[in-house]
């Protein structure tokens, strides 16, 4: 390794004719000897851009903590002078911009993404060395004549700074490579995730986080031919590069598979010369569409993951399992090598890369893959969800329009019934055509069922947008041409005017925007009630859960009452209906005890080592950034000192609470519940209440007692080489199930009788005997995704959402996570029901 660096820095002594400094000269230390803080990385790349005609730098966004997100455009000075013309011509050839390309040059566009996981921190160090080598070494500079390299030196600055700051505080002097040393024991929540503890490498498709949204805008402006995503894995592993493992998504083209082989062989050449270990075609598949390799692939690129052994545990040096010491400069050298190799091979194959990329998009427009040609979304049902879906399609650049007249299709797939039959498209329905440049992405995101070539996959296996957004949709084999403009509104009708002063305002409870309105007005001091049963008034039927803001309840805001409520509805695009009487035409009058008070709850959520940082982050982000309602984060280390009386709702995100909930604390929790508290337990947090006194949660009965002795013995005869598949046979990595809801219970207000849940594990509880089984999976309920053979019995007659009354309070069991990665939008109203609507 020392010989490698002597050679490397010798090469860097070539005189480039420009005044840019090397990373070592600028930072004052050799790369690989320290972790560089983000502000110093920013300073270095800005220095290089200021000094070199080969580099431009732009800030395309910022993190939640205010750190800049930067992209470097690295190419020859001649290309820099015509950069916008190159970009425009590239998109025009693909049909993504109108007009005739003004340039015919075949210039390859390569995007290098470093450090989406913050504690996989060597990636950013490697980016600086790769940048300097590209512009300082005359041989490498030649690649830039027909290649534009876009470098994102740090995709997750907040997470990386969390790791680097912690490491600088704990590293020994000198650093200690022993695995037990403090500097190798990264604490919760670790630096992998961003400010809100989201895994940004699962957010490429869903665009929930601020960083992802900003990056996606820039990415769509370029749409590179090649995208490499730099990561780290466990410290005892070697190095992974393309080709990927099975399963590949079925829409990955033969050319994309072929070029993964080409680029992998180029990497292998350099690794073989250096005697470095590596592996390919294992572990890291190309199936889930929201990775930094799959998402670019489905957008026409050659998308790849590069994984270096190390990660947050490795520090500057670590003794690994075989007794060797893994150092930061070794890790850096490997990523540096694959980065340069990627640019080299792209330059060598620029003609083929550009022609195949153009063909990918032209064929998508002229002859899209798959059975279905049009996806129709009913605008008359769930208008709030439809609006959120079209907003998402706009983010992705997916084209859609609206039906101008009724159209009868002979056959179509109904997502909600799972059946194929006659479909009637109504005027105003949203139509997404497969005949468009982004046809592959449309097909991937709307596919009713996923097809896996191998059951050993790295992530969830189902994600269809009609289920995740909760909209009525149909997949049609016929091509329907949508109108260019929306002919009819998809939101609720305008609120009627009334003579005189309104008696109250009604807000139908149908979607997340209604919950946002509630949160906003509760923060303003407006008081509400809600209808526990449907009622009719003025010729309109209002569903259970409808919010009622009575003038008589709102003396504290009387002077602003008639502006606060309607203005909030206008701002959030929510229908606010003024009424002049509490006398209803059907149902119970507004003064009935069945119209219940809705108090602004004081909400606490636990966070700490016992808690899943991901699910805590989903909850935290949901309250702060999506709902806009205050929540108090309660550290688990001080939870024993928390006065529960200060809170109305206590949320336990996914986690292991066995040690945290001592017998004494559990007794206090039970007393708090009986006094009127509400406890919400998500996912594995529910396990803390199984078999506990006063709690009615119980596992599904095991069928092991009914198995024959011979079957039990034969089950022990497993093959060592098939151990991974044995585990997969008992797993549910992420599949969609039809769930039956009791829509008369407040937890299911605003929903149809059927809900589609994303199940990510094998937690299986029997129905509650003392409580309300609000959401259950009955039988034959799998809609899409992989479920292992041994896990299948656990998905029948199983509890999904339940409520157990306890005195004046209750426990809400959310066995499946309604907030998963922020993209399961159809579950968000149910989560709001759990927080706000008390039965």
C-alpha cells in the first residue's frame, strides 16, 4: 500500500499548468490519515473549481442542518465552454426536451455519487483524490475530451458530520486498531442516515427527504449514461463491484447487463494488478427501484454500487477477523481506483453508451415494454390521495393527462379487487400512458405484481403506487390518449356560502391534507369535535371522522374564528363547509354525545439505543415536516424520570423495549393508560406487551404441536450451502397484503373497508379477545411481493391494527408500520387517527 501511494503521489507531481493544490497541500495532511470535515471538503472543491478550467462547482441544495449540497462538473475546457449545449443536445436526443439537437458529439456523461451513508466515510475522501487526479494527470485528462464527469462529493453531509465529529472526539492518540476500542463503537443513531435518520439510499425513488428532492432535480437535468454509487460494507469483506447479483429487475435491458460486465472486467484488471481482493455477482442485487444503482438503471443509465469493506466501525485502522489491519488509506485507494476506472471505460465506450441510451428512451416512447399501455386513476375517489400522487409524478417528470370523455375498455386489471374485467374510465380520471420517454419507470412503479428471478433479495419486493397512495386504479392493455389539461377539478367542491354568521365549520376527514389542517388549527388554538358516525346535512352526507369547529367551543379565538378556519382550508386546499345549524337531516345532531370532543394531544415519542433509528426518524419527520404538529422527543436513558402525566399520547417506535420497561415502569404505564393516556406501539415495539398482565396481545398459535415426529426430524436435515435460502423461506422481506378494516372504529375513519398494508416481517398476532381488531388479514390476502413458504401461514387470520381499551385510555397496536420510509402514503391518515381520534 505504501508503494501504491508513493507511485500515486509521484504521478500527481505532473505539472498541469494550473495553480490548484493537491488535497494534501490544501488540507495539510495526507488523505487517508484523517477524516476531513465537510466544511473543509467544501473549501477544497471550491478551491479547485476556482483554479482549474476543467471544473465547475454549483450548490444545488442544502441539508436540513444547513450544509451545502455540491456538484462538480469535470470535463475539458472546450467542453466547459459548450456545457449547456451538450446537456441540451443529450436530452433532446433522448426525447426528454423538445427540439433538434444542435450538437452531434457522442460525449459520455458519468455521475459519481460519494457517501450517501454518512458513516461510510471513506467515499468522500476518495472523491477529492479522484478529482485531483482527473485534472492533474495528463493521461487521465484526455478522458475528459469526450466525457463529462459530475461528482457529488458527499450526498449526506449531516450524517457524515455526525460520524466524523464523534470519531474525532473518541479516536485514541495514536489511533487504536483493536475492535474493542472506543473509536470502533459508534453510538446510536450512528452516522449512516441523514438529519431525520432516513436512509437516503432507499429514498431515490420516493423523494421524501430534502436532500433527495434537491439532488433529483439536478439529476433529471443531466440524466447520465453511467452512475456509480460509492459505499462501504462490513469491515471483514473485501470489495464489491459490478456486475450485480440476481435478482435483476426484469426491465433492466440486455445492454445494461452487458456493460456491467464490461466495466467490472476493467475494475478487475486494476485490482488484479495490485493483488487486491474483490467479488462480483453476490449480495447486492438490482431489484428494489429506490437504490442508487437501480434508480439510475431504470432511468436509462448503467447504474452500479461499489462496496468497500470498512464502514463506521473501521475508523483509521481496524484489526479484522483474519488478523490483518484494514486502514483508511487502503479503503481510499480502492474507491479511488474504481472511480477512475469508471471514467476510463466510459470514455472508451462513449459512442456505444450514447447510442444505447438514446435507444432506451426512443423505444420507451415508441414501443413500451409490458402488457399494459395505460394506467387509469379514478379522480372521483380519494381526491386528496390522487392529488398527492400527481404531485409525485410531477416530481419524477412522468407525463400524465386526463380523460376528456368516458371510455369503456374491454378488459383491465383492477388494483383494488385483483381481478381483470370491464373498466369504465370517467371524465377527469388521471391517465398515465406507457408511451413516453420514462415508460420504464412508469411500468416499474405501477406494476401490479413484481416478478423476482431469485428470492434472495436485499430489500422490499413490492411497492405499486396505487397501493402506496391508496387510490382506485386500473391497468389497461389499450392505449388511451390523455388530454393535455385537467378538464374537471379533482378536489372537493367549493364550500357553499351561507347567510349570516356560521354556526360551525365542517371538514370532511378523507386524507392527509385534512389532518394537516387539523394540526395547523389546533396549533392556533381552534377547538374541534368529530362525528363518530356518518350524518347528512344540506343534501350532503358526511362520513365518520368529519371535523366540526363549533363557534360556541371557540370563545378563545372568537375574533379570528371566521378567518382562521376558512383561510387555512384555502391554503391547504381543503374544503371547509360553513353551516348555520346543528340540526342534521340524518344521523345525530351536532350536540349529541356521539359527536366527541377532540383535544389537542401532548405527544411524546421515545428515542434511543432501544429504538429503531429509522422508525423513530420516520415518526419525527412525519410530525415536524409533513403534519406540522409539535412532538416532544424523550430520550430512553431518561425515560424512567419522565412524568407521564405531562403527555396524552406516548409513541413507541419500532424497537426492543424489554429492558426499558421494568416492572415498576410498566405498572406506572398501566396506571397512566387507565387514567386516560394513549400508547401507540409500532412493529416490534408491540412485542413488549405480549403476555403481559393487563395487555391482550398474543402470538398466533404455533402449528408445531400438530406436526408429525418424522416431519420435525426431517426439517433438521438442512444443507449448509442452502442456509441463506432456508432463512428466506421463513421471511417476508416486504410484501403487500389486503387488509380488512372496521371502518366504524375511529382508527379506520376516512378509509374504505379494504386497506393495503406493506408487511416487512413475520410478526404474527392472533385477534384481540379484549379489544378492537380494526385491521386484520384474513386469508389468501397476498397481493404482490415475495413471502417465504414457511412464513405464509403467519399471514392468515392475523392482527394488523388493533386497539385495546384500558380504563379511560387505550393501547394502539400498529403491527405493520404505516409510515414506512415516508412513502407508504395510504397509512398516514390512519396514523393521524391513532394520535387525534380517541374513541
